[in-house]
C-alpha cells in the first residue's frame, strides 16, 4: 500500500491528517529572510501572522526546490513503500516543475517503486476536501489508480468561493489591476472569487459592502450546492472569526444544524496572497 501525501496548501487541519494518517508537504512562506513552513495549525500563531500584515509587513511565498522533494520522498521509497500525492492546483505555483525533476531523479534510483500524483485543481479547503475524501478511499484499500480516478471526478464536485476585504492584496498578487484596487477600495467593492476549471483563481463577481459579500457566499451555497450536508463544509477566515461564526450560523440554517462544518483560519501561504479579513466557503456542488 502506498503512503498518502497532501500538502499544507490543502489546509486540512492537523487533527484531520493525524486521524487519517496523511503525510503532508509543508509549503514555505517568509517575512524577510525568516522562512517558515505551515504545520496545518498545530503550532501556528495566526493572530501574530495577520497582525504583522496589518502593521505593514509583507510576507512572501516560494516554491520548493527539487532537493526539498527528494528529502521528503526518498525515505519513503527507501523503506520499500510507494507514494501517492494529492496536490493543490498546479496552476498556482511553479513548484510542480521542481517536483517533477525530483520524481524523475528518484525513479531512476528506485525503478521498482511507484510515485504517483494527481492535481485537485483547487486550493485551500477546496483542495483539502478532495484530499480528505481521497484519503478515506485510500484507507479503505482502494488502489492508487482508483484514488486518482476518484479525484479527477470529485474535483468537479467541489466549489470554493471567497471574498477579500482589501483589494490591495489581490493587486499585489496580480489578480486585479492597481487602478481597480484603488477605486474598488474607495467604493467599498468586495470581489467574489473562485477557482476555475483549470485551477486558477478568478473573479466571478463583485458587490458593494461586506454584508452583501457574505450573503453572496450563502447564495452560492443555495444555488450551486448538492448533497451539501453529506460532506464536510469548509468555512475559512483570515483573522475575522466573528464573520466566520456568523457565516456558520447561516449555513446551518440552510443545511441543518447537524452538518459537519470545518471552521478554521486561512493558513499563511494562502493568507499571504488574499490578506486579512478574507472569508471563504467550500462545499459539495451539483
């Protein structure tokens, strides 16, 4: 049986990966030359992270290099085990080019071993929900190829929508122009963003005001959701816990009070690009 991997950009909470026995690749971020890796909430101080951004510090993210991947994967292969990796969207990072270089090298050294990976074409708990369901299937004894086929189908059934409160972070990440960011901020415009079928973050709408933005997330759940309560629902917040709790209460009114809802902070690698006060919703769709 292979060893199941995901990465910290899936933002599965550490208790979930512990419960399912998932190994994860910690994606790096940095303030200046102080580099860290996200540990899925086990020890991370989210309040300090977002406070530093609010105070004007600008974090950055970076790709892993081939040796990083070799260091992660080789002990597994050397122990006689195979690898199955469910990744965050390859459309959002150059890191996968370096990963492939590492895999090519490792396959030459361990030709008898298997290293397979499949792209969720998603990010944050959008990728996390897919990895979660794939890991459960893997633990039930499904083959790697069966898990890969599941992911390719299930990734089309997961919606992620989020709204950012400060357009300047999206401008810095190249999602919108500087002019749009300046005028949009002045007018109180809140973008509604999602992930395209090709795994890219895209703007799918814009509204005026935070309350309307939150209502739009709920409207998306109502109009696009299907069998929503049969799967975990994700609510993510970048240091705006009150909004997340409000959104949770409204989601429960829609899908039922007994639904499984994961309410958790946005991790640092994702939070670097969306900024404080971002609020997101992940659910199973039609």
